[in-house]
C-alpha cells in the first residue's frame, strides 16, 4: 500500500510546524525520506522534525559528513545522500543498520539510496511553487509558496494518521488534484542535475559522529 497526500505551504514557518508535528508523533525505528528541489527546504524540514523530537542542539546539513546524530527523546540519525556513491559505500559497509535502529532516521536526497530504505517509511517531497515578488530594494514581498507531497510506504495506518493529524495541526492546505508539479523522484531529475558532481567527488569516507 502507498498512501499519498498533497499539500500547499504558504510559509517556511508552516512547513517547519508540519515537520515538528510529525516529529512529536514518530516512534522508535521510524524512517523519513526527504526529496525535492534544490533550496526547497529539506534541511529546514529536518530542523522542524528534530524540534518535535526534542533535539536542542543546532541542526546542520551533513553534506560533507556521512551522518549527524542528535539526541532528543529518541536519537536522530541525519543522512544526506547528495553524493550517492559515497553514501551507498557507507550503507553497503554496514551503515544501513542506522536505518533499522531504535532511533529516527531522516535521509535527504533519499531517492538516491532508495534500495536501502526499509519497506515501511515516510517519504516527503518539497517543491518550489511560487517565489515571492521582489521590491525595488531587492527585498521579498511575502513568503515563498511550497508544495509538499507525502507518502506512506508500507502498511502502516499509524503513519497515515501521523501525516493527516500533523498537516491539520500545522495549517497546511490540501492541494487541488493536479496542482503540484510532477513527482521529481520518478523523473530522473536528481541524477540529471549533478551527475558530474558524483563522478568528481574525491572526499574521503568519514565515520559517523557517534563513532568518532
């Protein structure tokens, strides 16, 4: 079963509130897969999720490390699969255990390591919908509008409830049918936009924070 929901967020604060509400409801072993446009707010979403999980430390993107860990009411394992070859090597080498542990795992650019994800997980895709207008001084007028597409992979009605309740609590609006752009993770656009970056990456494989 794959349940799908589509929403519109009219501010970063609403997006963060949605993520925070999800974080408050997640239990041990939950996996959240994040996909979406560059600059659409994946790391911002993770910050909201961590707030909901009771994390008080600053949350940063782990683009240049394999994983960040944070301690809240549950331990949070934050991956970034932008450099998919490096991340796949880590997962192949035993790192996949972090996706099946007792904490909460969240993976940015998750479509690149889709084969490593457990059958049951949440997938969130963040999409640019409408940029704010700019005034004569270069300041934005209003807030950017984001599309949010969410799926429950697997057989968990509990996760469906997490999404529905979190959306209602945060003030997200239901998207009209066909209103959001096509699903990015099925279009190959992640691969197309930066295949040269994956080929040219020469950074060494680093140990996760908790192992260093």
